[in-house]
C-alpha cells in the first residue's frame, strides 16, 4: 500500500524522515561501531580490510568478558554502588533542604537558597584539590564514602525540589495543619508522594551523571578492586592491551545500564535537565 | 546510667524531674517544631556546602598563597609569588590559548549542528518520538567510553575514518590535529545536550506561526530565519554559556586520548591543573591555576547574568 502512494508518503514528512535516518546513522555511528566491533573477532579486525559490520558474527568477546578476562564486573559493582548511593542521598538531601526552605519556619531562607545556588558557580576544578586532600587526609581513598562525598549536595536538585514544593498549593499545607497533621507527617505522607515526577527527574539525572563520572573516581581510587567502570575501562587501553574487540564488549556492558535508564526515564530526564538548568 | 543511679537514691524527686524535663522538651519541640525541623533539615546541606564548595574553595585560595609539601600541606607563606610566576611563564598562557581554541572548536560547531538537528526534527513525523530519543541519547553515553571508540576510529594505521575517507592523517598523535580530535569527542556529547534544550524550545513555539508561514508560501530557509532562529535565540545564548563552562572543564577525553600532548597541543587549563597536582604533586601552583580558572568562569557567568537581566528588562 505504501509503495502505491509514494507521493502521499513524501508529503506526510516521509522524505524528512529518510533524511533524519541518514543523519542519525552518521551521528550515532560511534555507537554502531562499538556494537559491531564487540561482535567481531580480534583476528578479523587485524587481518581483514576495514568493514563497518563484522564479516563473521561472533560472541567470543562476550564469552571472554564473562570468563573474567577483564575485571569489568568488579568495576560494574563499584559503579552501581556509587551511583545508587549518590542518587539516594542527593534525593534525600535535596528534598529535606527544599522543605526547610519552603514549608518550614527557617530564618534566612532566601540567603541560604542563594548561597546554595551560588555553590554552582564554583567550578569542580577549584574545589577538586581541597576535596582530594580532605578525602586523602581522612584515609577515605579507595572507599565508597570517598567516592561519593563531594556529590551529595546537588544545588540543581535543591532548586528542582524547591520549585516542586512551591508549586503545591498553599491550601494543602493549611488543610493539613487544620487536620492536626504535623510538619514531619505532612512532608512524608503528603508532599513527597505528590512529588513523584520531580523526584524521578532528579533521580534519573543524578544516576546518569554519577554513572558517567570520570575525574573524581580517577583521583580517589588506585586499586583495581575499587575502580569504577569509566576509569577502569579506560585503563585497559593504556596497558599492552591491543585487544580492542574485547574492550568494546566491555564498553557495551558499561553503556547498556545507563542508556536503558535514560531511555526508560527519557521524559523525566528532559524535564529535569531543562527545568533544573534554567537557573544554573 | 547516672540517671538510673539517681533515681534509686531519690526515687520520687528524680522521677518527677525526669518527667518534667521530658514534658518540657516535648513541649518545647511541639511549640517550635517548624523552626527546629527547619534548622535540622537544612544542616546537612549547609555542612556539605561548606565542606565541599565554599570551604574547599577557601582552602584552595589558602594553598595558592602558600608553598605545599608533597602531601599538600601548606608549609610556608609565599604571597602572590605563584601567581606571578604563572602569569609570567609560557605554560599558563599556552593553556589559556589552547582552552580558548578548544572553546571555539566545540561550542560553535556543536550549537550549529544541534540547531540543524532540532530544526530537522521539529513537528510531527513518522517515528518522531524514537528519533528524539535517539538524538538525545549521547548525553547519557559516558565520554570516557566514547573517547575510546573515537580512538579506534581515528587510529592512524588501521582506523576506519582514514580508511573510509582515504586519508592519511595522524589525528590525535599530530600536534596540529590533536585538539580537533578531542573536540570531536566533546562535540559528540555536547550536540545531544544542546539538542534536548533546543528541541524543547522549539516545541514551545506555537504551531500557528509555522502554519501561517506555510500558507504564505514561505520556503524552508525563510521559516528558519524568521521563526525558528528568533524563537530559540535566548536558548542559544544560554547554551553558549553552559557549553563554554562545560568545555573549560572537559578533562576525561583529553586525559584518555592525548594526555595534554603532543607537546602541549591539548594542554587545556583543567588538564594542566590535574597534571600539576596529581602527576607532579605540585599542589600550590595547581591551586593558583584553579583560582584563576574560577575567575575566568565567573566572568563568563557574569556576562550571561548581565545580559539576561537586560533582556528581561526590555521585555
């Protein structure tokens, strides 16, 4: 049917869609390449002439990864732990801080809020050295605590949650107070359950950012057992390792969880990014 | 423990006092619950803010006017000597120059590409949602991994790019092209982020604008110039600033791909800070550099805030 009516297909934006697909193939080529290399055997890569897709599809790289030839599962375990801890604590800290700044009786609310936002103005590089010395001085190198400490407060997260709590109508707070619901109960039972979208946005944003963290884990870990994926995988390339296909299979495993989270939470991610960055 | 002892000695009075204290505390909490809870809830954030942002920055300032030992402890005051030697040395200015070149190589191309993509994907089309997700996806792909893929693609002897395009370039091994190679990686991630913001901005433009333009028979270029561009220009401006800030902090791709080389060709400021402190263990020059970086980025942010105010004012 579609073949019979090409004119209509074109008029409805089909031509544009074809162009978009062509552009997507070029832009996303690095991702395509990771996949195709991860299914190519090392010998083919070195012997044959360049080809985009593997001539002979093979799972040997994945088998080799699962046999433990690169310590990718240790890296993954560390990254999952780090990212989950950062996300959970950021969510908790952002929401209690935002609640203190909106629904509670805190002096200097606006000053504190401006100070928190001002924290975003200080680039990571300008605090990195002192934070490193702090973590190293407390012997927290190669620990999860050391990995997560500088990221527990997210000014953008406080901003997002503050927006969210302010968007809840005043009457809600008043009605709760009249019904004898204390401020803590109001927070846990009413405000938080009403803020699912904002929490999801912040959670996915923190998760993806934490997962892809590179500089800080590089500084505070120097043992293979504590390496995170981003640092660990890029270290493999520095060794005598010329087995790129194996590394690519590892990269697929590194990217997959994060990209899946991103796709599932796409709507929330976009909302969080565009809303949280307006003030940033 | 002590309370228990007391209670056995003076049972009646002790119990009474404890009850009163308990009642008083509960009452005190009840009466000031909102204030106390507010203070309690803001404390973690204030601690983290001080320890890892403001305080850490002051520590960096302090270190930048002291000489430090190999473990980063300040041992002697040295005034502005470090700044003086930085500003009179060649290395710092090379880093500044490379950083500016790097910004030019990333911010402009990525914004242009993202704008083209967003304009291309505007409105309804078959598979539009999927396309939207696909073009946004690189924002979630780690730059460390992408750097490694680009390294295999650009590899001089057997990389796909040289072979497919029939080139014989050394890319990241060549001091002329190294910065371009790193910029490609950074752009790849930036385009997706810019795309997300720009397509969100385009979605906010009323469809009726485009409909009346097409009724008037305006061609694609005219529509782009007269509708699309003006309606995303605030977003473009905002993104320019954000991209500059991000590019100044690009570190991973440089560390993995070039290590600041060849011969300083990719030695951007953020990388040279890392090298001073964590390769050469010279913490105080690194601290001085990061203070200067702070002021550079502060300047960029100030420009944005100033012009944002003006725009709001004129509207």
